């Protein structure tokens, strides 16, 4: 409820309402439909020991994944402290390498952001995959980079399209409207038309500014954002760019000024994706594609994320874990 404006969440919702993991070879669901221990209310979520007690009886682990009924209980690894993470990673790696057909459960108790701030785990997979002399190189070489694990770059055994049909409907309608807006804006902008290379497809850039709980970690006052935008987009004038803007900022004036900063670059068309997501969700609800219980912030968040993962060419972020003064967008675009 905290992330849904205080509005209660329907208890009938399941993970499949937000995302579908299917096995690549059979297209069967790789997620359970129901885990009786799961709740959207974080305050009421069972403690680790309760999960372990339940899991030991029914083979259910984490928030919705189920071991085969005839499987033996998986090996269990529990990381309780940050300083234990590397040693437990090596345990998990060794078990999966030497026993590839045996499942295992790894509970990680410490907060993700604490791990990130300490640099724990950074580049470990890449180092193993890219180093042919590493003893577990063959185990990691087929694993894609893990940054978009729910998007288009999944592990090989999971199908790349993870959108449920009702979410895909909203994403496709949003993309169609954004592309229409892009064409209309560029055709009426003589300054942009004179500079951009019409033979090149527009570049799609997802731009996320996190504000509420990260202000102490990333300075996103308007003047700093202006410097970041001018530096990042400064040498991109030969390519048309669609910027898909997302932020948790509730002040309309702040959002409008950020969009104005982006539009000060003639080759840029910026769209406030937060407003657009809800517009298309309401249309899908009226058409019967979305059910009443789907009209919540969590689904809007997933729709926006799927636009980022499956449609955007580049992602820019100003938030706790990523707060640069400038990004080399022109270099990424090979201009």
C-alpha cells in the first residue's frame, strides 16, 4: 500500500499479472501461480526463519519459485552479513558447476544498496566469463550480462519475452503514440530538420531521475540537472532523439522544467512517460484488457520498465547508485 498511494492491493494479484517467465524450450511457465506465504505488504512479510520452515516442508522458496515435487530438497546457502557474501558466492558457484542438475537456494539477507555501495559482486560474472583461464569459465561463458535480467537479456533457458499479454498491449500502444509524437515534433521543427541525419532512425533514450528517497545520495536540483543535460546531449545534434522521461518527483513545475531543458536541444523530443503510462492503462482498462485490480502503481512501474528494457537504445539515470555529472551519449551513439 505504501507504494500505491495508501490504496489497498488486491490479494488476488500474482506475479504473472506483472511478469511472465517461461522456459525457452517448452514455453511452460517457470513461476508458480501461488505462494501462500507471499504478501505485497512488506511489513507483514514472513521472516527468513518462517520461509525456511515452510520451504523445508513444501520445497517453496523465495517469492514464488517452486522446486519440482519429486526433487530432493535443494542445497541451502544463507548470507547473513556483507562480509560473508564473497565466500557464499564461491559456494553457490562451485555447487552449480559440480552439480549442474541439482537446484540450490541462496538467501541473501543484507540490503541490496549496502552491497552495491561496498562494490560487492561488481564485475565478478564478467571477469569469469571473459577469462578463459578461470576454472569456471565454461560455466559462465554462455550467461549474458545480468543488468536487464527481466528484459531482453535473460539467461539462456528463459524466453526473452517476459511481458504478460495485458502488459504487452499497454507497452505497444505507448510506443506507437511516442513514435507518432516524435515524427510530428520533428516535422514541425525546422531547426532540428536542418541538422539531423534523416537516413538514421531516431535514438531512444530512457532518462530516469530518482528524487524522493535519494536526495542525500544524488544531487538532482534543477541547476545540476541542467548542467547534466547540456553536457550529455551537447554533441548529439546530428541525430534525432526521443527521450522517455521518468521520475518519482510529484512537483509539476520540476517535471515541466526538466522537459523544457531537454527540448532546448532542437533534435530532442521528450515525453513524460509517467503521465503516458497511466493514460494508456486507463484506455486498456476501458477496453477490458486490464482488470480493476491492475490499476495500481506496481503495474505502471512494470509497464514503464518494459518500455525501458525492450524499446530504449540507451538508459540515463540520476539516482543513488548512478549519479554522474555527464554521460557520453554521443560516444554511445557513435556520432
